[in-house]
C-alpha cells in the first residue's frame, strides 16, 4: 500500500478549498478505498488547528466555515484511524534528535525538520507539502517530495 506523508499545509487543503485541495481529496479518496495510507506527525494536529484558528480570527473563514472545518477534520481523522489508513506518529526522542542536524545544516524551523525526519522514520513513499523550500530540503534528504498544488503529479503517483 502506498504510504503518503502529509505535512500541515497539505492537510489544511483538505478542509479549506484552495489550490491543492483537489489533490488532497484524491489522496484521501485513495485511503477510503484502501489503496493508500496517510502518515503525519502528532505535531501536525496542533498546526492544522492553529492555521484554521488563525484564518477564522482574520475573518478568512466565517464561524460556520470554521466550525465545519474543525468538525470535518476531527471526524475524518478518527474515521481514517479506525480504518487503519491514517497513522499519527508521536514525537519520539530519536526523531527529534535526528532533526537537529537538519535545523543546523538547512537553517529551518524545528517543526519543518521534524516533518522530514518523521517521514523518513515512517518510510513513506511520498512527502507532500505546500512549502516549496521544505520540498527542496526533503528532496535533498532523499525523499520523493511533491508540491500539494502539483495535482496531476500527485494523481499520477497515487
């Protein structure tokens, strides 16, 4: 089964319509039928909540849109975990320690380094992100990394 690692920027696109949403719908649909599984870090749960909250506070999401996004995110997360096609990976000390060298060599935030190291730890087939700089670093680290907006490539690979 194809293992797809999603960072926070990719996950948000499942619950807020914007460029890349079609690709995330495709990935989630593949999980629903058992053709793929999603891996992500527990760190991403908080980041997704933070992004949704920020968009709501700025008025980019109405109260109804915000509530719907939160309910969809929570409900789908639980459902996919029950189907065993979503794995939320804890922040294990070795993953965190291994991220430190990326922080220093690539001059990135710890959260970004954690994404790359968690993807490697999980032995995912594809890393999907909306952060072009992070995609470049992931490629440098030897991962197959795709921009969430590259919908045709994501559809082709999944």
